[in-house]
């Protein structure tokens, strides 16, 4: 119980600290660009037109809504973090055997990864409604709406307008991305520990390698799933950020994926620094976006 409580507190602290970053990332993912490109220098020192980075974008939000504006959607996100941590911990306790077996074999790695997959998936499934509300609270910045002004009232609004399925908009690509990331990282860590290192390592050490690999590979390989999931969570929900000109009404997440791929936007929002102007597109001031 003490471990779970400490994990919840730690997770809540990290959630608060990372809230402004996620807020900016979500608005960029939707395609909202309130500031025009400016002439700057890339990492090689060459002059190029760049889009505002994290700090310039955050400064604009503060100018419009004040410092508190950077923390829109924080309450449902804190709920999601806390509930997800507890569910993840409880599921692992149920799945993990009392007697721990040796962890040097591929079979044990597969068992551990399968347990972690079930625990993560359960946490994601249960907390996804809070994730949807978080994203919609953030996207309201675009149209200056107040439709999702509170967590409880947001539940009522979504149920009234979209039914139960509205709480799980974007769930499938989110689950797929999480599962793919987990298996790729754990299996790659196993290969490294087994064939690239001289001596075998424990499961705890393997997890440290997995975490390091996840930070690099998950952001590259599974980011499109994150992007599609977030866009589907706000698509056609009555907010300006989920309607034209920012997005058409997608028939499914596969349709969203296909259209983003055709437009060359599969990595939109992946980087919040040294952001390049999209090739072949022009900035439309009235719409605050590129087309």
C-alpha cells in the first residue's frame, strides 16, 4: 500500500510538471499554429524559417489565458495518472506468482512482458475516459470554448452527446501503440543482454535497458499511434479543434492514419524544438494553420 501511495504521489508530481509541455504538444498535434514562422537558425547554423518552439508557444498561451492557462485539463489528467497507477499495481499483484522463477530465459521474459502488457492495457482501458476529457479541455483553447469546463460535467456532456463509446474515442490506436512499444523494447533489451553483453543480467537490469531503449525507439516508432489516438479523441466532438479546417470527420482511426500519411503529417507534434515549416505548405493567418 505504501509503495502504491508513493508511486501515486510521484506520478502526480511529474504530471503537474509536464502539463505545460503536453498542452503545447496537443495543440500542435491538432495543427493549431497561432504564431507565424520566423527566420531563425537550425542546428547547423543555417538560416531557415522555423515555427515557434515550446517556450514561444507557451508564452503565447500565458499571454492569452495567464499562467493558469498552461494547466487546463490538469484535473482529469491527475485522476487518470492516480487511477492508472493503482490499477497497474493491483493487476500486477494478481498476475505475478508468489514464487519468482529464474529470469534468464526467453520464456520468462515473454511471461514478464505479457503480465506488464495486461497491466498497462487494463490501466489504459479504465483511465481512457479521463484522457479523452483532458485532451478536449486542452483543445478548447483553439475556439475559446467552455464546453468541457469541469471533469464531472464533461462526463455528462460526453454521455449525452456520444453515449458510452464517446469515452473511448481513440482507444484502439493508443492500446496498439503501448503494446507495440512494450514488446519492441523488452525484446530488444533481451537480445542486447543475451547476445551483446558478456555476462547474463538480472530482470531488474534488463528493465533498465528496456526503459532506455523505450525513450528513444517508442517516440520514433509508435508516435503515429499517439498522434492518431489524440486526434480521434477530439475529432467531431463539437469543438473547433476537432472540425474543419483543422480536421475532417474521420470515419475511423484507420481513415485518420491514411489521411495523415497522405499529407505527410505522421510526425506532427513529435518535436517541440527546431520545428520546420511543412514542405510545400503555406501559413494561413486567418485559420492559424498550414495548408
